[in-house]
């Protein structure tokens, strides 16, 4: 019997655990599910005879070593900054490891030791990062194998609300970590390459520089630039590409409305607001507006943001009940961003009957036999319910599939790895398709520019 240790039994682990439990008999597996909450781990075992729930404190060295040493492979579904604690013990006990998170510098520093011990640490194996890498590299490698040269690569991903649950003016609800949504785009300018030129978008302009796209059967979306689109330039082998842009998808109109909060200063996370726990929603809004002896908060805000009272942006603010004088934020020593998150969570939390939706879109332009061509690849995944969400499915399933492939000796890459190689993405994407995570590829007219012209 092979032993798989899963550390972290949160929302993203639901589909991962279900998949492995379904494979437990045929693959001769025993799955140990560890979490700080043994009750949560117990719930995720579903009473399966080949599953054991345990309470595990990741900072308890004795517990970590005990359970990692007994495993054949370790899956860490912890917050990204905690993977390193697990990784060190995996090196010590010579255990392979899989995570869904970005490779941190600390994780990368283990690469030599991981290789020396003949181990595989497969990272960025979730949705974004993960499915985006694999689906993009599948198309890129196919073009190269046929003699093509990549000219343009654009990639977008978004966690959204499913059409049947899309019932607010923002066309948005929180389907993952709300804090990440509120802080999106902060920490420096977005940078990318467009038609051979480096481009930068500062945070205060980010949500007004959007790109639009259409997905068959699901309508129009917009995308705003990720902070660093150049991170995977060399990893993907796209050093010569003329355009390289990665972004986040939303429904059209979201970005313009979100920009109101940025202009007011409500997304700032660098200072705390006095008496934040006693402040009403209305007082919170008013704290960012100039003093006036007679003008109302509403009038001042419309004036500052130059919004007409019949503008849809105004209706979006009204829908959030953000001017309510009787609702209290209730967070002590909170930053503006934390207070905004609290207010938004009241309206944007998924209800029990709501479903979420993951949307991914790749635009890949290339030159072949002297002609410019383009392939658009799109994926839409809709969740089943609030347990088996689209997010849990697209994050957890690739991790589970990869872990089993490593355990069975089908993935043999050594070191700290990304899923950008055929031996990883081919079997994982094939099985994901069988499980309903399907990419649709189609040829469309090339949307880039003529390389013989001068870009500006």
C-alpha cells in the first residue's frame, strides 16, 4: 500500500481528496489528511476506510517529521509561505512533494538538494499557476514542433460567478480569497511587452487599461494586466516573442467600477484608521472625502469621482449599501483595504445555492511558412455547489493527478519543477478533460502587428 500525506484540508483540497479516495482501491493507496483542525480533516475523509484524519500543527517539528517520514509522497495545500517548512522535511526524509503554489525563492534554493536526493518537488500545479502553464505549453510546443515561431502570447484567468448565479450589478462575487481581490495589482507597476516594446501600467491606471475578449457561449469579458507578465518569459521560451501579456479576467464594466475605490484610496493597506471598529459604512466613505459644511456624502462623492446620478457606476455603489449610517464596520485597528473587504463581503459572498465559474483564455500568435496565424484556447469550468466549486476542482485535480503520476513513476523530472514539460502536461490535461476541464482551441485571424512595421 502506498501512503499519500495531504497537509491542509481547506476548500481547495475538496476535489483533490475526493479524486484520491476514488482511486484508493484500484491504486492501492492510503490517504492521510492532516489539518490544524482534526474535525475538518475528519469531514474530508467521508468515512472512507483508506483515509485517516489527523490534527497537524505545521510548526510542530516532531509532528511534521513523524507524518512526512511515513508517507510515500506529500501534498502540501497550505498557504504558500508555509510550504518551505514541509519541503525541508521532505528533503530530509527523501519524499517527493507537490504544491499548487508559486515557487518561492526559498523553495528554489532547495533545488540542488532535491536533485541530489533524486526527488521531485512539483510546484505551481493548481489553476493559476498550473493549468495555465500546461494548457499554454501544449499549444506552444505544438506550434514549435511544426516549425512555427511564437510572435504573441496573451493569457488571462478569472474566478467569477456562474451565469445562473450572476445577480448583481458588478457581475462579481468572491469565489476565493477576498483579500487578494481587494489588494489586486498593488506592489508596483504592471509590466509586459507589447509589439516589441516594454510597457508599464502604474497601479492608479491599472483598472482603466483593459483588454476585451469574447468566449463562445459566455459573452464578453475584460482583462487587466498582472503585475509581472515577464516572469515566465524565459520559462516558456518566449524571449523572442513580440507581445507577452498575462492578466486577470472580469466581466465588462467591473474594472471601471473598481477604479472608484482606488481613486478614493479605499484599497490602501499601509495604515490603520482610527476608531475603525466604531465607524459606520457612511463614515468610512466620508473619511476619504473633503469636508463641506452642507453637502451630503453622496453629493461629495459624485463630485470627487465625477459621477452623474444616472450613471451605472453610481448604481453599483448604491447596491453595496456603502452609504448606510446604521451599519458598523466592526474591525479594530483596520486598514482601509480591510474595511472595504468587510463591506464587500456582505454583498459578494456566495450564497448556498450559488455556483462559481473559472474562465481561462490564451491568445497565441505565430509565424509559419511566412504566414501569421493565431490560436485562441479557452476553458470554462462551472462549479457543482459550494463544496465542489470550480475553483476547488481546477486547483485540486491537477495536484492529485500529478501526485499519482509521480507515485506511479510516469513523471521522472528531478528537482524543483514547474508543469511545463510534456511528460507532465500531456497526462494531466488528458485526465482533466475526462473530468470536465476542457480547453477548446480554434484558429482565428492574427491580431498582432506586422513585424515589418515599426512598433510604437
